C-alpha cells in the first residue's frame, strides 16, 4: 500500500504545481495608465494682463506686480536684462522678465 500513498502525494503535488503555473498564465491586470497629469499652474496666466506694470521685489514673499502682491503655489524668479539664469525646467516656477526700468515684459512657467 505505501506505493499508492506516494503516488497520490505525487499526483497531488503535480496538480498543485500545474494549478499555480496555469494561474500565472491568466492575466486580469489593468493596462497601464497612459494619461498625462494635469498641467501645473504656476500663476502665469493670472498675470498675463499685467505686462508693462512695475515689478518690485525678488522673492515669493515680497514680489509685487503693479503694486499688488501675488500668491503662487511654487517659486518666483524675477529676471532682469542680462541676468544669467539656469535652464532647468520647473513647471511650478513663475518667471517674471522685466525691462531695464523694472516693468514686466514677459511672464511664463519654467
């Protein structure tokens, strides 16, 4: 009788291995999410109508455009004529380009 018990154990083991192998073949995973995240609003759009107004200050805490303080979710960089700036891209950074008189020429995220 012992050979029958060993044979049934071997068959049970084979059935278990086969079931696991077949389970690995079935796939119920979802396809990867290929949607793009929403664009970050650095605050540039709200300031687009302020071109030509004076810019005072240089940090997010003290910058004023046209005499009004601005609140943005990221950082602010005031760029003066001839100023060296890094070329790294940061979607949350508000860039304020000013002319020699300190008036706003261009506002953009980068």
